[in-house]
C-alpha cells in the first residue's frame, strides 16, 4: 500500500521567515502534485512535478522532486500572512488494473503565518 | 460558469434519509472522481469514472452509490448513512490519457455532509 507522509503536519511561522515542508512516499513514482486548500475552499493546484530533479517556483513557493529518495519539498521563502493555508502533496500512480492515474494524498500541512 | 461545480455546498441528513450530491465539470475532461475528506485524515479516493465508465471503486460501502450519466456530470447517491460518514465530499475532474497525466486534477468546492 502506498503511503505518503508529510511533515510537519502543523507549522506556525513568523512573517519573513523561511521554512520547508517535506513529502515522503513509499513507492516508485515520478509524478507529484502540490495543492493548497484554504478553510472551506477547494483544493487549488500549485505545482506539477513530472520528473526526477524537477524544480518549480511560483512567487514565494518553490517545489522540488527527488524520485530516487522518494521525496518532495515545498520551500517557503520570506513567508507572508496570505500563505496561511493547508498544503497537500499527492503522488500519482497508475491504477493496477485500470487505465489512468490515481492520486494518493498526504495528510496535509496546516501552515499559519503570523504577522 | 467554469471549473468544477458541486451542489449542495452543505447537507444535513438523518441516517434513514436518501439524498444525492451533484458534480458538474465545464472543463471538457473525460475523467471524474469522488473523494472523501475527513478531519485529521488524508483525502480518500472513493470512485473514478473514465469516459462515463466506473474504473475504480476503492472499497466504498454500498450505502454510497455513484452515477455518471455523461462525462460532465457525476452524482453520489446516499442512503442509510452512518455518523462516521460526516465529512467533506470533493469532486474532481481531469483529462486522462490512460497513462500518467501531466495535468493536475481540478477540484470543486465540496459538499459538507453532516449525518445526525
């Protein structure tokens, strides 16, 4: 069974600081997604990482993927209050007997950025 | 209207009631998904439909019954639910080429379900 583990699960940080969220997974995959969820809202796609060594950046967020280590990171640079949300990683695996991809999600990291 | 739309946004029902959740996608995708999001647990995939055909049922109890009349609409019929079924139910869609997708799944805002 595929396991996807994020840490930390809860993160409280000051504005202006840097931090990294980690996503470890237990099976071979070279497709990983990061999503953001605000309270009471839908999941919003942040990054699509499609190969080993992939790095994507958008504003204060940067995501990377190391398929050999089965690890993805989401790095936050100079955090601002607007980044407060829950962040999920999701690993893409093909269905065993059926076509198409299947996402397995981590538990999510609840980020609070304090002024 | 664009994206993935779910109705209702909130639903309170008794254990003996029958209700349905609706999802509609306006993205031209060919695959649709139901997920359950419970407090302190990862999102759980429930059902997958590809070109209107159910391709996965992730060991979901029979009190949940999906229906996909076409590639744009997905329903989740509910009957005799249990209190532990209270959760946020999310619908998603994607373009599925039968292989790894290079595009993310797009999610609706969800239906917050409470079972009394």
